């Protein structure tokens, strides 16, 4: 196991490099050889120093996954749940996504997929586009509205 001072430095760098969730930090502390009680103490210290903030983490994930990977709210929620983020932080992060931008992104994704499938029959185009949008994590009711806009 590392000396306490150098261990603290490693963990601080780990948290400063990018936003982390508590689960990631716990895993890293375990890899570094800390026991559960020591890990919880270190996590409390990181929270007190504002190097670890679950709300900030969830906001960063929601924003990044939506703006970069064009994930829908269902997929973002699932990702955050897998990382053991609290329901409060998940709802706050999803609430920070602008509804108008969300709808525009969904429209753009649907339009792009439908154009990609232009040689297919309308039924196949609709089916494949709906499955694609569901896989991206968008809500069924919004997909239905979008598909109706495209006459499918």
C-alpha cells in the first residue's frame, strides 16, 4: 500500500482530472489497497474539499452524453443508475437538458436515419428508425410524435 501523502495525491489527481462518481472513486481506492473504512474517510475528505461532487458529475455526464453522443434521457438515466448516482442528482441532471434542444436533436436524428434508409419501404424505414431512436434512449411518446411529423 502507498504512503498516506502520496496516496492522497494520486486520488486528488484522479478526481481533478475529470468529474467522478462515488462508485469510481471507491473502486480506485480499493485498487490502491484501502479498506472500506479508510475509503469512506477519504471520500468524505474529497467531498469536503469539493473534489468529488455527485451532482456536478451527473450534470457533466448528462450534458456530455446528450451533446456529444446524442443520447436520450432514458439511456442517460440508465447510465447514471449503473454508476449508483442518487435519483435526486439524476433528475436534476436530466432536468438541465433544454427540452427544445432535446426535441430538435431527436428530429435531426430521425431525419438522418430516414434519409439513410431512403431505398427501403416506408414500413421498414419507420421500423428501423424507431428502433434506432429507442436504442439511443429516447422516449416512445416523443418518437411517435416525430414519426408522425415525417408522415410515418
